[in-house]
């Protein structure tokens, strides 16, 4: 039996691993706890996230990928090796083909670093799949056909917008605005309008529970606890979904602008395909309530969210080698 292909989506916030034999086998935070005294890594992934709030002064939290860019190659390599070995287990008799999902704006230096780290992790062959292509495959789009397809992949650190046809990218735009910027915008809004300091975890849960991109949303409210900016004492306040929309207006506008700029550069025949086929959203950021409604309102193009938006990129990454072999074949 051939060895299972492995796909890895190394995300700014979370990393996922998919195998063609078992599907998604791992989903863990892209974070590491480093011990400065021993100069060793103490924990990776979920274990590191759980330690994050309880560290002593000798330890530091490292997120090796920021806004889709590798900022610490050494830590990224160790984290990648850890995730691959955890996903493969001990039963790997044969080295697998491994594909890593990368932002479409990746530099040559970053490409080499990711390839090298993946080979070091025990790969037989290494492929790098650009995020829009991987996401389109994972969303069930047949990217090999001569039709224009538009994919918008909204992750935690970056949003990739691309028009695809015959297995390649025709027009693309990558911006460093995505889910993390939504959370930061909420934190800023709550501080400025309600004089309240809240943490990232609170902002994240607000985004999930009452966050919305569209003014058409049903009004919802949520009670939040934080620290009063002026007195420094604990404070409780209630926020509405409409306030969330106002808070996130700036990053949402930047994503809409990125989509519009790609549509403007799209050749007429492919633009006609997109009008009839629609825009497909993937990534965790696509799950923000009303995101598809907002994009449809602003572009005039029918917009839908992929069924498994959060895992589309990693599933497509795992199937990438097989799909690309059809082009070469």
C-alpha cells in the first residue's frame, strides 16, 4: 500500500495536518514555549498554549509565523518537525510526500526555508502549495478546467485573494489583514468607547459570538468583563453586534478593497465566469457572521462560504500532489 500523502497548513494562529488516509489528524496552535535558561523548547502547540498564562520570567512565548511570514526559522523548523512526527505516529515505514500550504506572496528565502525544514522532518518529496490553490481544491473546485474561479482565503494573519484557471493563479493579491486584525480592532474599540481593557481571548470570543460584518444581522448582545482604563478596577459592560460591525469596519473595508482590485485586473472572459460562478470564501476569517453578505453587497457578485471553510486549505494541501500530477500527466 502506498504511503499516505500529508498536507500541512502552517497558519499564523493554528496549524493543521491532513493525511490522505485519515483526513485531518492534527489541529494545534502555532506556538512554542522557549526556556531562556536552558535554551531549549519546553512545549509546542496545544501544550504551549495552555502554559502561556502561567510562565515564569525564564520562559517566553514564540509565535514563529506572523501575518503569514516566518519570523523565526529555527523555531518554525522544530515546530514543523513536531507536528509531522505527531501526525505520522510511529508506524511510518515509508517516507511520505509532504505538501506545505504557503501564502501566495511567499519570498524565495521563505520557500527554501520551508522546503528544507520539511525534508529534515522526513519527507520523500516536498511540494509547496499556494494558499488560494490549496483552498480551492479543498473547497471542491475543479481548478484544472478552463474556467475562472475566484477564491478569497481569510486566515488569521493574511487574506489571499486570487482568480484561478487551468491549475494556476491568473491575478492575485495578498494583504496582511485578517482574523487577528478583527480582534485587535475590537480591543481598540472597547478601550476607546467603553474605557475598558480586554484581552485577546475576550475579543476572540466576542468576534465569534456577536461579531458581524453585515448591517443586516439580527441584533445580539454580550456581557464582557475587563479592567477600567481610568480606575484600573474590574468593570462589566454590554456590547452589541452593531458595535462589533462598527469596530471591525476598517479591516473589513481593506478586505473588500483587495477583492475589488483583483476583480478590476481580471481578464474579461474570466470575470464573466466569476459573475456566473460566484466568489468562494475559505479560512477561519470567512466564518465571521455576514462576511459573505458584505462581499456580495460591495462587489455585486454572488458570494458563498465553503462548507468546511476552516479546513479547506489543509484538505486541499493534502490532495495537491495528486491534483498537480494530472496537469503534468
